[in-house]
C-alpha cells in the first residue's frame, strides 16, 4: 500500500484553548444618514456578530480583555465613550464587561489623530505630487499606530486568555505569532458590502450618462 505523504492534521479545539486568542470583529462605518434598507442589514450584522462570538466563547474560552479602535482610555471611562459614539459595539462590550471582562485602552491618541488627519487630507488633495507626499506621511503614521495597538494587545493579553478586538477591516495590525486570530465574519457582512457596491455602481452609471 503506498505511503500517504503530506497529510495535514486538523488542529484540535484544545490546542487553541491553551494559547492566547483574539476574536476580531470588523467595525462597520456608515453614512450619517443611514437608509432604511441599510439599517436593517446593519442591525442583522450585529445580531449575527453577537451569536458568533457566543459560539466562539463556548468553544475557545470567554472574553477576558476587550480592545476597540479609537479608544485611548480603559474601564468605565472607556465604556462611557463607546456608549456615545459606538452604540452597536457598546452593547456587546457592556455585556461581557458585566461578566468580568476588562476594557483596555487600545490607541495612542496622538498617533490615532495624526493618522486620521493625514487620511482626511488625502481625501481633498488635487495634484498627484501632493497626494504622493501626504500618502507617505499617512502610511508612516498608520504603521506606528497599528504597531502601538499590537503592543497593547501583546502586553495586556494574558496566557490562555481570549481577547476581543473591534477594528475596521482595512487595518494593518500585525499580531504576535503567539496569538491565534479568529475573524468574525457573519453572512450579513457580505450583504453590507454588496449594498455599498451597488450604490457605487449606480452612482458611476449616473455620472456616465
């Protein structure tokens, strides 16, 4: 009987339970005025996120540390900020904090605001030369910002602990090799992407005509 070469064994659940873990939830940023059909999809998305997180926690372990993009303070002060500006993620976070998880300061506010400022500048420049210059500053500030987030997670997430990170999809955080990352991507996320693509295509068609 020929020998089977290159067989890959599927990692067991217990192997992930032993190490550090991050459950990563993509943040959805929407227009200030959200159309009704998009609002339904967003509500569905967060309901599905909550269910997927609960399933992950049951298999891999409960969330002990929570990290959130744009948040530079921890504890109750951080929760108050999230309640005002990130209502959807706040509900999920508050529930887990009530069960014993801790909300951690995630950002260096100076790096965060610098990155946002350069990003805003990119949206209004006209010349290619200016765009190239600002792109360089934006990239450098973003790299420092994401490196800071990675360090914060590495310094605060304990052995065998599970962390929960809320951050936009196009982030550039490089996680330490010792941390397993579980991406939370419920079906409604594709529905939201499709909605934005369709609106963009319709807008381009109008311009073309």
